[in-house]
């Protein structure tokens, strides 16, 4: 199979602010037809005649709306497209899904069917009109603090009849589709694989497989400041963009082959604040520290970062909360608690609500009953535990009773063993000289490097796993 053309691009404008108030835009694929789109155009390949025809339209010709109310998710599609030789396609569907939330385990399901449909495809003097449409789809979403993970399936059967009075033709299309995706504050990818079987009146059968993927992410670029008399040498900019790629592989009675499509969204740029620490000039973690400060994940008011001093538990917890965009906006209608979540943490402490949310989502726990020891030094095993809990990947560790590959495995606390194993496997943390040193304290510089690796995982590693690994290696 011919490889898809890869374009490492993104979805739409994301302005990164220190307060992290902007919600990420969803990465979605328009239904199960493998269409691609950007701000201006939409393309889709149709095989109803036994040969591929590329239909196109503007962004105004493809309208998709979603509305959720009282446990019902209603999706409406209105699509009008044209082919290269005047062909016309109109498609209008409404899907209604029952949404069930399982808040105790952080999951939700959406299972639904089509409630209304019309579709006509006019090719020359022949019009294929949808006579019958059966559609069933289901989706499961696992909502973890740092990222949502989801998977879905669709089974469908479409029956078309031509407008010929003398010799009408019937074409039946059986469709099976499966999708995989994730979404977090730093990126999102959904990859969909769809198989179509075309049954014609003459008994012949054709097959089409479509692989489509849409992705978004963000990258930090360092921009030098050319003037020598400027007050700063340079700073970081966030480049945001998105793309959709799609490949059709077809084996039809009249011909076979491959068609590749891709669409890019316009990239956007946002400049960030410039850090001015005076004690980082020769430090190996300088770039990581300055990136986190520019993003607002670290928030130090002093001109001195003190990279070699221990990272405090409170500061790390708040940094992770900001890194994964934990929502801390208060509901004005709710009654505010007058009691701190931990006895040794002042509820008026800066960014306190990030800690509350982290505790509520299971990322953070105390070290003893009702205490957090906020000014205590953060250990390596504590950092690993926080990172893996945020990802919700503790279950990726082996069955109980295993040992890690570290020579000081016996020194790893029971509560942290799974997280140390998973953090190592994911490349978030590593040991030295065969040891993990689980109870060793992390410096502020080391903690900064780990947080940056964590963000790179959310941005790059997940995208690799959910797009390239599925499209090219399965």
C-alpha cells in the first residue's frame, strides 16, 4: 500500500496564556467517508459508479452541528458537493446518541442510530438516491486528568436506487468503521479506518478501505531578537496548526488503485513572555526552565530561579495542574468551603485551587492523614506517581509481584512501583547507573526537565501512537 503523505500540522488557533483559560478545539473527522477539510475546502472520494470521483466543496458547503441535552447527543450533517464534471452530491443526516456518564470511574458511553437521512448523487443523467439507510455507532471515552482517550465503532448499510425507469440499478454498500483517539490541552488526534463493500446488481463486488487521520498539536519555537541593544536576546513563540490526511485503497470491478488527500489549516503564532533569570546562563536545564516559565507553568517572581535547590511538593503539584490545564474556575453559585483540603496548606495560598482539583482527580494524595507537607522536598518516586496518575496509565504495569529492572527495586515504595515502571517505559523518567534512586530529592532544574518531557509526551508521543503507528505499522 502506498504510504500516506505525512504533514505534521495542527488544527486551529491556540493562544497559550499563563492562566490557561482557553479550551482546546476538537480534532474530528467528518463522519465515515474519509473526507478532509481545512478552513476553506472539503474533499471526499465517492465510488458509487465503480470508479472513484473526487467531490469538493467550500467550508460553507459542509455544516456539522452537535447538541447535547438531557443525555441525548444530536449530530446533524448537511453536505453539498460537486464533482469535476458537474456531478452533484447532497447528503443530510441526523444522528441521535444516548450518552451515559459513569462519573465514579471517569468514563462515558455514547450509543446511537440515524433518525433522518437523505442523499442524492447525480452523475451525468443518472441519479443515485438513498432508498434505505441503517446505521449504528458506539463510542467509549475514558476521561483521565491529563488526557481523554476514546474509541468508537460504526456499522452501516446503505441502499441506493438509480432514477432509470426502464432499468433501475440497485447498489448496496456495507460499511464497518473503527476509530481511535485522544484529546488533551496540548494536542489531539483521531484516526479512523473504514471498510466498504459495494454490491452491484450484476453480482459483482467491490472493496474500498479508507484510512483517515486528523491531528492538532503545538510546538515551541525560540525566536532570536536581532538588535544587539535590546533588553532581551529572544523569546518563545507557540506555533499552532492542524491537518487531515486520508488514503483510499480500492479494488472495484472497473479498476483499482490508491488516492491520497491532505488538507492543512493555516498555522498561527503567539508570542510568550520572556524569562529573565540571572542564574541559568550555563545551566543544562536552562531551555526547559525558560519554556515552562514562558508558558506560565512555572511562576517565579524573582530574577533568580535557584535551579539546584530542592523542588517543593506544592510547587510541583501546581506546575502539573497548570501543565495539564486542570480547570480551577469556581462556580459562583456553589458554597465555598472554609476548610482547607489539607491541614497544613493555607486555602489562601497562591494557586490553591489547582491543588484542590488535583486531589479531586486523584493525581495528588497526602503523605499522612490530612497533611500534604507542601514545603517538603519532592522525591523521584513521588514525581513518577503524579505524572502517571495524571495520564491514567497505572494499569499499564505488569500484574502484582513483578520487579522493575532497577538494581534498587527493593527501595521503591509499594504505592509508587507501578508508576515508576510505567514512567520508565514511557520515557518520562529514567535511572542512572542501573538505579532509580526512588527516595532521592529532585532539584528544581531536574523537576523542570521532567515536566518538559511530560509535555512532549502529551504533544508528540501520543500523536505517534495514535496516527503513525496505526496507519503505517498495523
